[in-house]
C-alpha cells in the first residue's frame, strides 16, 4: 500500500529552471559493472542501452527509493475525486510490478499527499498535449512547483509524480510523460532533475506508471512512433517489455534491462563472443533467483555481434508480470547501444514470421508468437549466429545451443 502521511518537513522552492527537454546526459559512472565481453559500452545517445557503467544522472533502482505523488487541480476543475482513490489506480500495482521484476531487489516506497493543490489558471490555459509547447509546459511546471513547494521537501525524493485532475477539460492523457530538466530545479538546496507528469483519464492505461517510472531509471522507449497520425507503434518489440507498450501481454522487462538496472549480475549471463558452439540452460526470466546456486541460474545468453550490438536469448513463461503472455519459449532480440530512445534500440526477432497470435488481445499479433519452442531454430546469416532450442528443463526453462560462425 502507499503511505498517506508525509514523513518529511515542508521546504521552499528557491529556483525554477526555465529550460526543459527530453535529453539529459552525464559522464560515465565511476564503476563498470557489466561483463566486459558482452556488456555494451554506454554511448551519448538518450537512454543508451549500454551497461558498462551506470549513468549517475539517474537513480539506480536497487534497494529502496522514495517517491511522492501530489495532486493538481485547476479553477475549471469540478467534482474532484478523493486523491487516495486516484492513487489506488497506481499503487500498490506499480510497486508490486517492480518488486516482482527485480526479484525483490528494488522497493518503491511511495508517499501520497492526499489533497488537491489548485493552480492559478484553468487547465485549458496550459495547452496540454503530447507534443507540448515548451513554453506552456514550463508555465505548468513553474506554477505546479510554486504551489507544491510548501507541502513537501521535494528534493528529498528520488521520484516525483504530479497527477493532474483527470476530469479537468484541458487534460490530455497523451501528455503523460517524464520531463527532464536541462538545468535542475533548486529546492531548498536540493536538485530535482526530472518529474513524472500524469494526465491519465480513469481508469488509467495498464502499467502506464511503471512505464514512465522506467524512464526515471534510464530505460528507453522501445515503441516505434509513426511519422503520421496513423500507423503501428509496436513493430519493434510488440508485447515484450513494458517500455514498448504499457498494454503489452508480456510486460516483464527484458533480461538485458534487468542486467542494466542491477537486478541481474554477470553470474546470470552467458556470454558468447568467439566463433564456435556453446550450450546453455536458460532459467525462466520471471522465476525467483537461485541465490544458493547462482552459477547454475543463467537468465540470458548474450552473443556479441558487433562493437555496439548484441543478440540476446531469454526464456519467457506465463508467470509473474508475464502471466497473460500469449506464448512461451525462447525469445530472441537484438540490442544496440548507439540507437536512442524511441528509434529502435531493441528489436524482437520474430521466430514465426509467417504467423501471428492473440489477435484482439496483443498490441502487435505478428510478434505475439515470436518465441521459439523445443526443436525450433533461428539462423541469422548476416550476423553469423544460429540458435537451436532444445528440451525444456525440470524448472521450466529451455536448453539452448548457440553456434557463432
């Protein structure tokens, strides 16, 4: 459950940065924690999939991080809901999602300020929309932080959620996003680097807050944004990983993301770098970690295919966050560390390109049956990799043979 009482004293907002954008960069962290054979180097692109170092501009979701949810109304708001009712749309579901995905290695502790704070102008004044005018967005956040500063020591939180009245006439759910500041907000001597702005209608999109929180932890958007008003947003990864679609049937984060975030270690990764044949036993990605025998608890097999690219294999089963998955099997995907968020840094490989599955439920049926089953194989002549799936293991995973040419 969320916590309804604040634990921190109020503070005063001292400075608001005028410029905000989608890119916030920082130098490499002090410690390399990825396997140097298969852990791609982090590049300068936004939300790079490299994991040789942690980007210290972002909080790493290991242990407990503190979050706060605050509620904004407008002069044109009417019949306001109880804030606790809105908070219950997101918690404990979001906290539980991350607890399961991280094998209990990360806990999101949420304070809820159960009151509405009214902004000085109507909601329609801010022209809230997906591609928000920078000036209007700056005005919204300036007014929000000025009004909210007396309520909490905002700089003491790792994650800040600003929830707007979902019934206000100017609120557009497409505008829900993480806003990064080019220059941090100064709050009582502390800095705020980003904020999650929530404009969701009720009920909100499934897993939308977990998706946005993933950006707070430096995870990229994995969807494909069409150039026009129509088109398929989910061609890159389909249902797999909530950073593609918050509606996905299999929203469990990719094993690569679990490694990047620190939930899996090098002992859970089989690395294939040189030519030859190797055999692997993949445990189900959603299964609890075997802390007693970590050397026998492989979750991903990673084939280095280039300086900035790998091919990853992992076992996906209907369990945990993936309990509604359309199909089970060994999922293959490529990762590029030099491709930015929303430009296709991860591409799921369709193991059954001539078929589709779960039409009407899947966000992209052609990839819903992407995983390979026992006796099936995939050959990538361009990358010189062949993957053959063997029998299932007693624990529910799969045996695997990888041939790197």
